[in-house]
């Protein structure tokens, strides 16, 4: 939780602050409430598994480039009955993902390991 808190604390000091461990990346999509669009270009070993998690209450959003897009802007992401949690989605490798949101979201991606890529395994 301290790492997620650091995303909020230091996001304005860097163009993109990214938390990374052996299997996952997390970055903050910060919005000021004006329906800001974020264009995400996945690099290297990210994906295809991904998720969007609301970090500050309920967040309305739309997405493009995901297997299960949120298209009509009426979905709300949030915890505890305030909306849905989109933690198990996928994006098409090599394509950009577009997220428009009116609040802060954590964008998570799975990291493929070298063994999986060398064996040609699909996640």
C-alpha cells in the first residue's frame, strides 16, 4: 500500500512513474475531473493482461484498445458498491490503449517472462 501511496505523492514530479516487480507494473492515470484522455503504449514485456482500478472513490471512464472496452461512459469503476473493478482485462499487443477518466485510476499490466516468450507460450 505504501508503494501505491507513493504513486500519488510523486506522480507530478515525473512524466510517468511506474512501479515494477517480477510479474506486474502499476502506473497512475491521474485526472483532475475533466474527463482526461490517457494514451498508453505498451512496451517490451507488458501484457496482454491488464486492469484498471479506481483509486479515489467512483470514477467514470471509457476505454479503447482493450478486449472488453468500456464504451458508453456510463460505467463507474470503484470499490465497495460504488462501481466495478476491472482487474482482469487484456489488450492487443502492439496497439495503444486509450483511457478517458474523470478521476484517478491505477493501470496494471502483467509482465511476460523470458521463459514464456522463448517457449512461445501464450498467457
